[in-house]
């Protein structure tokens, strides 16, 4: 993920004014599919998980002030980079079970996967033929394992559970000699951008563009159906003099998979089919498709002593995002031994338990004014409007709730039970039955029959 300064209420967020809606009817229909899904399982995983530090970013001197806080064993940047780039030689996640990951994701209520096939450090979690810096190379001890091509086995396992696939791919590659070119370092040294002036080294840049196209096409042509190419590293853009000719690549990719969406995040324009706030939620609904990527713990990468959100926090976060028209991509970092962290899994499974009873108010819905009011969030599907009441920790439900929305009828989403209701205070007063009143669910979902809003 990228680390950038906030702009208003979001970071890493293209402005709505920069959004270019696709004109292709197939892509427009796929955006509707995307907006129906609501919940993605995002995974950051690579050699860095062995150290339990931030992914990739400590390699960049420009970002050292925030990314190297946990790097307390080595102060020399050059030596640290050599150590980091050698992590492939010890990466051996022998407890990795892709089918178990996929079953967990299904049970937690996720509808699509976003997996880091390659982060900025350039270590490929797929069997690319463009570099030997990959999990299937002979110098990686995991290369002899039956699941060595991690990306392939994850994608296959998640598809088998009915989930869609988004391939995260970093446009910058700090291991590639055509991006960070040894002996050609500018005075800024090792930073987010190429170590050389692209204008002065067009042949070097062209080699990098061809390398990037070849890797992305390997994923498109060789790893089954993809729904989304999720492209990180927004500094790689024509406006910065780093034109990878994404339009040319998109045409090639869509010749193979015509339905493919692109999330060229933070760049704007025709290949950012939806926008991606990072670690935050917009204050108001956005008028374009969007997806907030937020961690279940405190970091995108695995941390040994991380703190994780509770099921209640995850449900409330999901409600807040969905009622504003967005999707939520919840991230867990893979562990160095190949498992997912159990505390994060427990939290997500608690969210999944709530969704099994109340998912009608979440999946496939659209925004519905007044969106949020107090502890209520509102969504709509067809003629049914949903009011989801988010209970804070320690609060129990009263005998009645006043919903700030008028309705002719009210039912519980969880079991379809009709509830007594009457007009009151510009809304609807709903009497809660025994067994609900006095309980403390994560959130209470009500279906509000048609009536004046």
C-alpha cells in the first residue's frame, strides 16, 4: 500500500472529478457486479512477513522516517536493503493451506479476494518467467512445496468457494534493475521512483515497461478468470513522467478477459474504474464506485504483537461504508509459516456470523437517504429500505426504537418476523419482541416497508 498525505477525509483517493466512467456496456455491468459484492478479503503477504515489519516501504530512504521504526537491528540503509532483498532465501511457509484460507473467507462473508501477487519490493508470489526473484525460484526454500505457486493455488481455491479474484500488482518494482538501476542513482538515492531520470534513459524505461506488461499478461493469460487488476504505486503515472502505457496493456488484457476491471489507484482517468480510500472512510457518500481498504489489525503486513478489531467494530465499519455506497476490503497479513493470524480470523468470522443472518441488508444494496443518522445506517434494495442500528459495546436494545424513516411495515431481517410499528416523531416507532429487547447484538437490521421517507 502507499503512504501519502491526507487529502480531506481520505488518503490515496482520486477526486470524484477525475473519475471517468467506462462506456463499454460489459464494463458498466461489471461495475454493478462489483458494487453488489460489498466485502473483499485483502491479503498482504511476502518475505517481509518473516520480520513482522512494514511491507516494502523500509527499502525507500524517502519513507524511512515512518517505515523503519521497527528496524532496530540495522541503521545502514545499504546493508538493510541487502538483508531485505535476501528474505526470499528464507521464505518457507510450510503451513500454507489455500483451501483453508478460502473456506475461512467464505465463512467470514467475503465475496472476492485481493491478493498481493507482487508488492513494491518486487518479490513475486507467482511463477513469473520475467525474473528469478519469485517464490518458485530455486533459491526460495518453498519452491519444492506442492503449493509453491502461491497465487495460482489461492486463486483456484477461492474460485472453488465462489469468490471473485482481484490481482493486486505493484507498478513500481524496487528489485527490477530497470526501475532501481544500480550505478545510475540520482542524488535522491533510493526512493519511490526510478533511481534514474526517465527522460535521459528512455531505453532503460522501455525495458521496464515491457517487463511490467509481460508480468501483468502472465497473470491475465495464465491464472484463470480475474475480475480486477488492482494496481498500486500511483507514482507510476504519465503525469510523473512514468508512462507504462497502461491503455495499451488494458487493450491486450481485455482481448483475453473482456470483463476485466482496472483499479489504477490514485491516478484517475479511464483505468481507475473505482477509487480506493485507504485506512479511512469518506464522510459522505461518493457519487462513483469506491472501495475502502482497511486493516483488521493495525498494519497491512503481519505483525507479531498486533491488535485486531472486534467483530462489532468490523460490522459497524461495514455498515458505515455500505450505507455510503462503498465496498470494504478488509486486510489480514499472512504469517511467515503460511497461516492467517487467529485473532484476526476470529474477528472476521464473528462478522460473518452476523452477515449470515443480516446480509440481506448489505449485499446487493444501494445508497438510501438519509444514509446515516445517529446510530442508524440505511440501504436499499428494490422496494425495501433497510435500517441497521449499530449498538455500542455494553449497550442493550430497549423495548422500542424510533427509526428516522417512515414505513408502512417493519420486519426483522434476521428471521423475517413482522414487528409492531407506528408513526412517531417524523419516523417510525418499532416495538421489539421478547428475546430481542434486552439483548446486545452487534447490530440490528430492520426492513422498512414502503412509506414516506
